[in-house]
C-alpha cells in the first residue's frame, strides 16, 4: 500500500509539476493495483490510472493533503475501471451475439434439402400405417395431446392409446429405419 507522513499537511496542486510528481510517485503502484484487480488487464489498468492522473492535472485539482489527493484518485480509478469492465462485458456479449446467433439460424441449402427429404419420407411412412395407429400418433405428436385426451377424443381407454402409440412408433421405425433419414 502507500504510506505518507501524516504530519505532511501541505496542499497538493496537481498543476504544479513537483506536486504532481510527488503524487504520481507515491500513488501510482496503489492505483494500478486497484485498477488491475477490477479489469484484470495490465495495459488497460495502466491506461486507466494514467488517464486519472491526466484528469487531475488538466483540472488543476488542488487537495488539502496528499492523502486527500490519493483517495480522490482511488475513487476516480475505481469508477473508471468498473466502467471499463462493464463496457468490455457488453462488447463481448454483442460480439458473441453478432458472431454466433446469426450463424445458428442460417441453414445451408443441403440442410434444407435433407429436411425436406426427411419430411417426405416420414409422411410416406405415416400414410402406410393403419388408420387406428396413424390417428393416435398424429394426435400425440402433432396435436400435442396427452394419452387421456386422445382416449377421450377417440372413445378408447388410456392404456389402449399407449399401446397404439407404441405400435405406431415401432412400425414407423421399421418403415423409416431402412432409409438414411436426416432428423434434427
């Protein structure tokens, strides 16, 4: 950390080169540690600390003591570092979103063709099923109905619906299983 002579009560004028050098020499290491702890990047931490010193110099800040100047700089460096870290997270999120989300939604022509073929094969296989099996499978998979609702709709027991769904899926697997079908 830093240590200052507590009896040192002279004011610090950041526009004065001797006072500024004194402040810089005594606080630079501490301010760097504060910033680095937040941003976890040496170059960025150094830049943020230097920017804070420049701000104090340009504003010709005058402090009652060196301790007051250091504490002001700590607050400035901490806030600048937190803002930098937040901005980096936002930038990373925006970059990730722009880079990856667009690609996930785009499909190649080959993928679209495979999906069309798979749909065609699945519909042909579904049409080859007996009506009683096709009916329960359509209600289960496409109408998103549960077994009880299907049973009420068709006037059969819930257990019978389960058996028919099982048999329909087994027959579809036999019909489609031979084919090289793209399913995703």
